[in-house]
């Protein structure tokens, strides 16, 4: 029997996109054992996932190296037939190297790629060339030899209890906005979100989504918005609560960040706001009911990096500030 381990110990959005690999592997090998290794803090994404046998969690925040070696030993004891490492950095490469698996697949950028039996180039497309490769397609190449070259869609699986919990926010039509991002230049500014909210139809309930660390941002938006029905849910919902709520929203707004991928995983409508980064990097929305919104002008300084910056390197932040409400409200003409 095949016994497979998928590794993605990067950020929340990366884990969501990695679920496309789980979908594909389970479809191809429904009887196989599929385990998943991720970093502590992201395990809530995959709780009760129907295709995962065991969820392995690495705590990076304390005694990082000792816990890394403990996880590596645990992995080796499992005698996996295949280890599929979607992470591109040394920590996961070491786990793969020590796994003892006969088949080890990963990206060539990993320092331990010399040990892989299948190595794939991780290519970030050049902007404005029209040749974008999405991250789910890059990941699919790691398992193409045991499945095929067609990537599945990512998927999350909120439980009945998750859906029941969010019913309290669904009594009237609603819109979800995830206003935050880890990187400043990936984050649409608070004043721009407020301006948008004030233009949204008055009958909508506006639900602000995010982590506990985003609560202050959410409060600031609520306090300054004049829309009558804005609620700050930052820190009040789990990942799967948020995914369940987004699924039936009339629209979801997100930066180039994890909630955008929640929408793809739930086949939910989404407006993806790209500021300093560009969809060509491979992290755009995946569904037909999605729209990318970005500055209409081709700026000399955009993109300024793959992951964004803590401040705008040019000082003007035009890639965000020049996006208009009319661009963001593209979908309202279809509902009136």
C-alpha cells in the first residue's frame, strides 16, 4: 500500500494551496494513506480533513531545532513510500533527506534537493509576459509521474459545526472583507477599505475577517466607516469558520494573502486586490467567479518583490492608492 507524506510548513495560504495535491492523490489512490506535515498554528485548516490519515505538526516557535529533529525521527519511523515536499527551505529538506522514503519529490530550490528522486524547477513567471504558472500547477509537477499533469483545485472542509456557528452572521445578505496582510505593501490601506465600505449597498452586512492580531485594524475600520452594518470578526472565527462564512457571501474581498486562497478552496466569489505584487507570480484566484483588481497603469516599480515590503520602497504606494472604488465594485452591476 502506498504511504504518502505531503510537507508544507510555510504560511497559511501555502497550506491551502497544497490541499490541491491532497485532492489529486486521493482521487488517484483512494486507498492510500496520506499524511500531512505543517507548522503549528495552521493545523486548524486541516482538522477532520477527509483525505488525511495523520496530521503532523511542527512547532517552530520554541526549541525549533530540537523539535525539527523530533519530527524528522517521527517521519522516519513511519516508513513512507513517498515524501512530497512542497516547501523550498532547508528545514523541510532535512526531514525529507532523513525520511528513508524510496521516492522523494521536491523543488530544486531546496538546499537538500540533492537527495530527491524527483526534482522540479520552481519557476516564478516574469510579470506582463502572459505566461503565468500558478502555484497549484507547480505543486502538481511534483506528483505528475504518479498521477498526471492536470492540477486539482484546492479544497477546505468545514464541519457541520462550523457551518452552524456562522449562521448567526448570515441572517441577511453579507460581504466578507479580509483587510490585513503580513506585508504592508500587500495590504490595501485601511482608508481605502473604509472608502469602499461606504460605497457598498446599505442592505449588506459587512463582516471583517482576520486573526486576533488584526483586531485593532478591524476596530479602526468599523469606527471610521459610515456604513450602518459593519462587524469586526477578526480573532472571533477559526480558519474553517471563516471559510464556511466566505462560501455563501455575495462577495469576498481579500489582499494577496491567505483569505484569497480560502475563497478558491470554497469556490466562493472573490475580488482579489493586488498592490505591490502581481498575479503572474502564481498566487491569484483559481475560480471563474473571481476578479483580480490592480492598478490600471503599468508602474515602473511594480512588482517591487515577490513577497512585498514593510514600507513602499518609492514612498508613494501608488500600486494601492490608485486603485479605485469603481474597480472594486465591478460585480455590483451584475446584481442590480
